[in-house]
C-alpha cells in the first residue's frame, strides 16, 4: 500500500490516549470488508474483528498484542471453488514512527507498523494482520488433486523435449 492511498479500514487512535493496558476493538463494516476483500483478492470477508492491547512505553514505539478473528471466503488452489474459512490469530507488533522501520528481514522479529504524527491507524494494522494470517495456498477441505495430474504434466514436458530433439 502506498503512503498516499486511503486505507479501506482506518481507525485513527491518538497515542496520548494510551494508558497501561488500553484495550481497543476494531470491527470492520460491510463496506470496509468488501473493500478489503477486493484488495486481498478474496471473494468475501463476512466478519473481521481485531482486539488490540496497547501499552504505554517510553519513546516513540508503542508495543501491542492482540487477537484477530475473521470469517472469509477463499478460493481453493486445487478445485478453484470458493469456500468459507475461519481465521483466528494472536499477534504481537510494535507501532513505530514512519521511516524508522527495521529494514532487515527477520522472520522471528516482531512486526512493525508505521504511524505518522502521533496517531496509530488500528484499522490498517488489523487489515495487515489479516493479510499475514491468511493461508497463501488455501485448500478446501476434502479437495484433492487428480491422481494423473502430475503424470500428464511430466509427459507433456517430456514430449516437448522429444519434439525438440527430433527437429534437429
């Protein structure tokens, strides 16, 4: 997402409202869910709720933990049929000033969500947590590849090589 783009789900929350253990619930409206579904390439998002536990900390970093719950429609990578799935995920993240994000790739590091000014966007953070929690290769329960699917592909590749050899 580009910094100038308006997020589909936005919930500005001033940092100075944060006390010790401030709980904030973000729930997406039908219009916000539809816009997020388009952005994420999903057939539908039927429910999205994200609870944040924001902690007051010294400096510009705001640590947070939370819990995401969503009901989404995904497309099966095997059958290409849509199917409903529940997404539930606990997470930890840190809100950091925009431009101060860590650039090193560390899969074990706590996610960083940039903020501008002195306002956190809990809506965009919820959208990002959903994107991270989605299965990148969703498979409908019971969906299986046909047994001969791989064999046909192997023969096709082999046949192409034989044709090239014969052309010489």
